[in-house]
C-alpha cells in the first residue's frame, strides 16, 4: 500500500512540475514577444497617468507577492474544514487522493499570483515601451515562481500530517469505549 502511495505521489509531482515548467517558460515567451513587437507597438504618451499606472502595477505586484506567500503557508499548515470538504469531494470526482488535489491547488494558486506579476510588466510595456519595468516585473515573477516551485518534501510532509490527522480522528476516545 505504501509503495502505491509513493508511486501516486511521484506521478502527481511530475505533473505538477510540468505545469510549473510551462508557467516558468511562459515568462521567456513574454520577453520574446515584447522584443519581437518592439517596432510594431504604438507607444502613446499618457504623461502622469502612465507613471501612476506603473506605481499601481508595482503595488499590485507587492500585494500578490504577499498573498501568494501567505496563502501557500496558511493552506499548507492549517487545515480548513470547509475547504477540505470541497477538496475531498473534488478528489473523489478525479479519483485522486485529497492531499494531492490540495497540494496541486496550492501550487497553482501560487503560480497564478506569480504569473500575474509578469503580465503586469507586459501590459505596461505595451502601453509605454518601458523595457526596464518589463524586465523588473518578469524577474520578480521568475524569482517568485522559483520560490513557489513544487517540492517533494513539502508534499510528503503534508501527506504525513494529513495521515496523522486522519488517524487521530479515527481513533476512538477512552470515553467512547465505556
């Protein structure tokens, strides 16, 4: 049984890694597209509004950095009965262990927040032609994705913790035996 669980965990980690690689490689495609369209994009002067938009994108990036870190740590450490019930139902539909569905959801949420930072850079580039902001935001996104990459030890730790929690819930109390 333990070997079966290990095989399932390894297979799911490979899938999560493939998704992570796709997200990460998309950052390079953003840079290539922006470099390729350099002369095709019409840059318009928006004056102070463009500067304000740049500051807004940087502020949103900081907020997304915080939320991606906070949500990942919170979801990994603290079980939520309401969200865990939704995950269990979804896992049954997919025919996968609930812990794998939970972990892949956590990773995807973190990656989505990280990817949004790069998209802010691309959006600002299309409006302004500012390479510096593009590279800074894509760089921040890449660093965040590296930080939030899937980790086998993390999944194993969560798996063990969930098994311990499940076994403690299934263990009858001494008061129940009377």
